[in-house]
C-alpha cells in the first residue's frame, strides 16, 4: 500500500512524536508511507531527520503549490470549488480562516497524490489536517481516513462533513468516540476504537525495593496547562514537607516553562527539578528502560479552554517499561490506568497527589504491584504491532474505497 500521512507538523517541530512508532511499524510491514505536514517548521527530533526522504515538506503556500492548485482548478473547476466551499461551516465562522489556509495545499496534495499512485490518505487529527486530507481525497478520488485525538474533537471542525466522506474515523479512546458521535449527523457511521499502541522492552525495569526517602521521577510532556505541571510542583513541595523528596526529570518545552521555573524557586523545590528540554522519542524510551526512575507522573487537568487528554502515550510507554505511574482520570486516562494499574488522583488536587507520592515512596511492594499490573495492561491492550495491524486492515479493506455520495468525478 502506498499511503500518505497528513500531520500538523511532523516530522518537523517538537510535537506528535507518538506518530513515529506507528509510521515505522507500517514501514516494517513493507508499506510505503509519505508524510505531508500542514506546516513546515524547524526540525527538532532525530526521528524527523530520518523521515526527510519520505516527507513532502512544504509551507502552506509557495509557487509549486499555487501551480498545482491552479492546474487542478482548471482541470475540474466545479468539483474543486464545491469541495472547498464544503469546508466552511456557516455556524462556525471562526474556523473559516483555519480551513481556508489549507485550501491551496489540499488541492495541490490531490494532484501530487494522484500522480504518485497513492492508495490511501490518512490524517492524524480531525481538525485542520483532516480538512486538508478531505480536500485532497475528494478532488483526487483517493479514499481517506482520520485518527481523532482530543483537542481536535472539541474544536468541532466540520466533523459531520468529514464523517460523510471518510472511509473510517478512528478514535483512540471511548470518551473521544462518544464526543465524535455527538457531532455527527444522524445515520453516519460511528468511529472505530483503535488505541494508540506503543513499543515496550522485553523485560521490565528493576525497581528499587523497600521504603525510599527520595524517589526519582520523570514527566515527559509539553509545558502547557492541561499537563498539570503546576499541580505537580505543588505536590512535590507537599511531599517534601512530609519527609519525601521527589527528584523530577522534566522533558519538554512550552509556553509555561519560565513560569514553572519561577514557581519551583518560590516553592523551594528548584533543587529537585531538572528541566531537560526536548527529548527525542528514542532517547526517551532509553531513559524509561534504563532503570533510573522509581515513578512516572502525569497529573493532567482540563484546561480553561476545555483542552484535555486522550490517552497520553508517555503514560503507556512508562507503564510498558515497568514503571509505576501516578496520574489523573482526565480524558481517556482511566481507560488505560484501571484499578491496581496505577494511582489516580483528582485533577488540580496537589494534596492528593502529594499523598500518592508519599504513599509510593514508603511502600515498595505497592510500587511493584502497580508496575506489574500496569505493564500487563499495556502488553494486552496497547501493543503497537496489534493496533497498527488492525489499522492497516482497515485502510486496505476491499470496501475502503473513496466515498462519492453526490456522484463527483473528474
């Protein structure tokens, strides 16, 4: 199969690192994958450099895109015009500019995909990347599908229109699937639940035994509101007041970094926090499997703008490595961290999070118990090979042809 993956920025920028493993699994299955980001920004990860030869990396607009757009418009002006106008929801004019920004690139992509003999177009994110994929698919006649995550569902970007033409929509958690259904039109096919999968080492890390006065923890997440860093810092201060130090390695970047550095100073825990910057996915996996950490923490919260989690890949990978985890039931996290698979505390509750840190530090048997159960949960339900194999079957299914309910054609 010759498949295009439409992304926000990948392989550029610091985000979307969880998609690399999925693409690499498809490549190992001898599928040809071409990555087309909506935007081209700076390269950050080594994984991104490895995908350069498989990337059609262009900005939103340039001369080749304008030329491709013009040629497709002249080739079938009625179809192109009808497709572009269908991306404008009169009920949500605030989304118009976002969708119009990918009009030219979507039409250009249709031309490129058809000329390259692409069999399928798959978009990660049901927001603007799926808009671009929808345009490319309808203009080219190539079938397309979507993986929806979380913030993108809440954005509500013509989900009913995308459901009308996508051969399938993949939800990565049950709560996300329910939110998609709520935005679909009557009679449309509900999304299919296919988890994001992860790789994990053959053996679990060896955890330190017994009670600990100091634990070493890790969080790998962008410093944005929904990741709950502020709550975590306050919990670390609370745990220290109860005689337990959590030395935290923090990986990621984001707009809250300076505020968090100041908060660590104000709380008197700056000596416990190491800001490690952006870490490539391979390097993160090596750290998780190196046996240097006692716990992984991600106290996600629902941000003021409504943004929340799907099922964070960082938590899956930490559990798969055999680390005990502490998190919140935000978004789809409770579908991953079942009872006995980790410790869940309420959102924004620094005191409860501090209690969980102290509890784990003082109870070595509890650390081992939840680490063992968490790893078993990931192996059984979030194995990358299984989820990618299912996704490939859905893309290659005989009935996964392009939808054409209004008789469109070239």
